[in-house]
């Protein structure tokens, strides 16, 4: 129940910002609508486990760091893809790379998969049956080990801190 309340408050605030009017009535409307939005995503957020407001608040700095790293990686990847596209002779070796992951929860797996897909030049294609490997298409897979290590060291580390 505490988790519903926390997510409802967050979505109430999001509703105020999306609507463009920050007032009590708008916030209350957002909080009332939020449980109907949360319900379909209940399995993703693992509602069966205990929820602690203190733990959620302590994760805010890690989540902010994750967002900073994500934006930085997107900008870096955009520059790399732009360089590839603007070259007179495109010398790339696209391919699919198996990337072992350490994340275990649905939320973390979704976050790392979406992070990879949001980064230009990479796309998460599939996940192994045992949920330990993501298959990623890379625009330049000439160094598959380097791409896998980059994902594990530069992205997954922050996902683990923010969501597990």
C-alpha cells in the first residue's frame, strides 16, 4: 500500500507538470488517476516486496546520477554516430553482440535494455531465457568485447545503483 501512495504522489506531481498548472486541484486529480495507471505495471515494480520510503529517498541521488550518465552517453553516442554518417566512406561492421548482465529484477532489466536502445548506434534485440544475457545490435561491432564492457561498466553499473 505504501508503494501505491508513493507512486501516486510522484505521478500526481508529474501530472501537474504535464498539464502545465501546478495547483492543489490538479495534484489531487493526478493522485486519483495514478492508481489506474499503476495497476497494469504492478508486476514490473515488484509490489510483493516490502517498500521503504527511506530507501526510496536514499536512491534519489543514484537515480539522478543515472540520468546524468544516460544523457552524457546519449550525447557521446550521437557524436560518434554523426561522425560515422558524415564520413565519405562508411567503414563500419554492424553486428549483434551478447552482453552478459548482472541485473536481476524486472525493473533493472527494463532500465538497462531501454538505456541501450536509447543510446544511438545500439539497439536491444532480445534477452536470453535465463535473463542473464542481452543481445544488442551495434552499428559498429568491430570490437564486441569493448562494446559489451562499455555497456556493463558505463551503463549497467549506474542501473544497479539506481534500481536494485
